[in-house]
């Protein structure tokens, strides 16, 4: 009997049990590899600096940037960064460590869906492999931003629900998972963390044309207080400390005005996410597009219950319907939003991968040799990502960040000078020149529009020299004049830094 049991277990693990162990070890390595590159873009440095200011003040409640209140996002990312700063010091790796863990958490949540909703370890392995090797998940797990911070708790919450729906063992654990991670999602990115899970569950029941079971309805009695208690760890002290100012800036402006208007200057056409989402699923985009095509073909031929048996276990029609409901809610919600950025659609990537996984397992059932090709593509994706991190990303990051500029200035003994921009505002400087940026009364970085303005500022502020960031095209305007004396210190791909003083 023992050899029979061993053989059965190996079959559950897939054709090559050793492959999965090696692949998931490689996943952890790739997700944590190369997080030390300089912070890039406008968001990473600002979020990392907000966390640093909270860390230095010992304040876990109020986010600030440059000493001014910063109520754009909830505190979860900042909390992760603060914990990392305590353990690892204030650096780029620490700023990105939490998002990397949440990326791995998303992979684990997808494995749990495959394992306990479908009842098959083999399906779980394939679903996790596709998730781990998907470009959108990898890229956003490597950045100190909020998109993966929201995607993980939503995925974990919905994993709890669908495991309850398709596997009724331990429903209280599934319910607790569902409600707890809704609370975490509220801490991750605001009200959307509450809206998405309930909207997806509601749409799922609408699609399958049945009412929720009574135990799910009864669970609201304790589930709602649970997610409110989790969310209250930040929302309550914020409200008690800041009152209506918090409600106005965080709820009204950052939620409703961001959705209904272009106040934050990220306009895109309605169909923007209809082409961004497939690109997020690379290299599995063909499978995702195939799933869409198959759905269109069979739109009026839905079946219920078990629709196909794939080696190690069944893929149920309800699981596929759930994936469609999960996909549609964020896609429709963000398509109607007045503000659109690529990372917004990341919570729709996991269901897209569920549909892709279903397609590849159907193909493998008919042509088993395809399995090795798919595994090879997943590993090759990791190899390419590692190569890009080693050979390309550092050069790109150095050209897109101010880190080198300020390192050069600091090495020349100028680390105490105030910093400003001529014709530009550099959000990257928030992290690399903390506490030194010249700001307006509302806390925004001040931008100078002429050399005369810089001279006047120096004269009215103790005649102390300034460090000035400016585009390359304006360097001659700064250096070839008889108003101030300036010296170029360093440049990157876009900006030049110069020290400016009165003649």
C-alpha cells in the first residue's frame, strides 16, 4: 500500500514534483532580487519619504511629506516600510521589501484558490506558477507603491470566499479570511478595498442565479465588525486627530473627486484598461485572449457543476464564473474613472490568470508535451527578468533618479544646502534630499521660473547658496549670466544639479 500512496502523491504534485520545489524557491529569489536599485518615478520616492518621516517621528498615524500632512493614501504601505526601516535601515531595499512580500502573498493566495477551491494540488501549482511569472505581478511587486498592496488583500479575501463557496469545510476560517482581508484592503487603498470584494461576490451570485447560503448572510453579524475593527486601527485615530480635514482630503478628494474628475491629471480613454490588462498578463496574454474568445463563443451555452476533469482534479463551472465576476468589477469600475493609471487594474490580473490557467490545462490534457513548454516559458521569464535587473535596470534607474546628483553634491560638502528646481519639480528629490526642499505655503515644492527669482530668494534668505535642479536645456541660461555665480556639479539622463550663489 505504501508505494501506491507515494505514487498517488507524486501524481498530485504533477509530472515532476521536484520542478515545483525549485520553481517556487526561484520565485522567492527573483521577487527579492535587485530591490536595492535607486527609487524611480514620482511615487516611489514620495511614499518612501512619507514612511521615513513617520519612522523618524515615531508616529504610526499621520502621514506627512516635507512636514506637511499627506492624506493621499492609507497607512498600510507606510507601516510595512516603517517596520522594514526598523529592521533593515532606511534604504531602497527596505522601502520595497513589503510590496515584494505582498507579491509573494498574492502568489500564495492563488495557490490556495487552486488547492482548496478546485481540490487539486496540481491545479494549485499551475495557477501559482502562472501568477508568479506574470509581468504585471512581478513589476508591481518590485515597487514601493500601493497597487500590489491592494491586490494581495483583495486576492486573499476573495480566496476565502471562493474556498467557502466550493469547499464547505471550515467555513468560519474562510469567512474570517474574507472579512479580515477586507479590513486589510481598506488599510491598503481606501474604500475600494471594501467595494470590490462585495461587488464581486454579488456579481458572482447574480451570474449563477442563486442566493447566498444562510451561513454567509449570518456571518455578516460578526464579519462586518471584524473588518471595521481591522480598518479602525488607522481610520479611527486619524479621524480623532484630524477630524473633518481627514474626511475632506482623504474621502471626498482622494476618492470621489479622483473617480469623477480629472483633478489629478491622469486622463485616458474609456478603453484604456481593455488593452492594458492583457499586457499585464504577459507572457500568458495569448491564453487570456483565448479565454475571452472561448467565452464569446460559448456565451449562451453555460453549464453548471463540473465541466471538465483535468488529470488531478475538477475545474468547476462556478470557479470560472467567479473569475469572470472578479475580472469584470475592477475593469468596469476603473474604465468609468476619470483618473486612470496602469497599476489601477492590477487587482484584475489574478482572475485573468485563473482563466488563462483553465485554458492551458485544457490544452495540456489533450497534448501533455505542452506542459514542458509552458514550464520552460515560466522559468525563462524569470531568467529574462533577472538579466534585465542586472544589465539594464541599474543604468535606467541611474538616469531616472536624482540619487547620483545628490551623492555628488554631498561629497563636495554641500549636504546642508537648500534644494530647489528651475522650471521643474523633482518628486524624486523627496527621498534623496529630505528636509531640504523649498516649499510653498501648502507644502508643495516651489518651482522657480527665472534666474532672477533664484537671486531674490538667496538675497532674502541669508545669502546662503542653493542647490538647483534643472533640465539640461536650461543650463546655459543659469551659468551664462551676470546675476549669480553657478557651478554645474553632476547630471543624469534628464537633469543637472548646480550650486548657485550670489556674485
